[in-house]
């Protein structure tokens, strides 16, 4: 039996064995009882689980925090709880800051394809520039017709298995 509703944009694998799980208060699309149920399931498997209640304005945690590569995350420092940022840093994860205005336009809603390749929206210019400077290969289609409805490239994807190498 499920404890409530939960959406994939609030489940963020930080690294093997460690996840960040968000929910959006009482009115959000993901609910605290469901997040707590997931926490129980994953902790039973030996995973570390960090829970965070985010403002429903942001819809999902993947609007503010997304992994780009092992030990590298895009984070909106203006909207992400400082305790989450400190937690990420405690795991030696380097932060690529993304401005608030870009995250509202789903500029953090990206997909790490592995091997330093990133799928991001064409309009995610700040993050695109920072990742190109770090040597990433960028795939940046125009998805403006989709983002108008509130979805980004991460929202359109199923989980991907990324083999190392």
C-alpha cells in the first residue's frame, strides 16, 4: 500500500547508495508520507536518504539540484536549502551554480548522459556556458513548446543506466 503521491522529479540519485528526496508541503505533487515511505524502503537496502521539504512553487527538487557527473551538481544556490548545499559539499560534490532566473526557465532540468555529455534545453545558456568551459559535450534542442507546459528534458526521460567509462 502506498502512503501518498510521489513524482520522479523529486527523486534524485546523488551517487550510488545516496539519494535526495523532495516533497512539496501539504499541497505539492509529491507528499511527505510518500517521501517517508521511500526513505524507509531505501534505507532498508542500505542507502543514505536525505529528505527535503521544498516550496510547491518549485514543483520538484530537480528544478534546483541535478547531478551532472560523478561529484558534480548543478544547484540553484538562491532557492536550495543551505543545509542541502552543505550536505552535497560534505560528499565532495562540486557545485556549478545556476541563477534563479535560469532555474525558473527549467535551466537546471537537464539529463546527464554520461561520459561528460549533457542534454539541456537550448535556453539554458548559463549552465551550457559553464559546462562547455568544463569540457562537456552539450546537446541542446529547442524544447520551448514543452517547457511552456512546465516540463523540461529531465521530465521527458525515464531513468538511464550510465555505465562507467
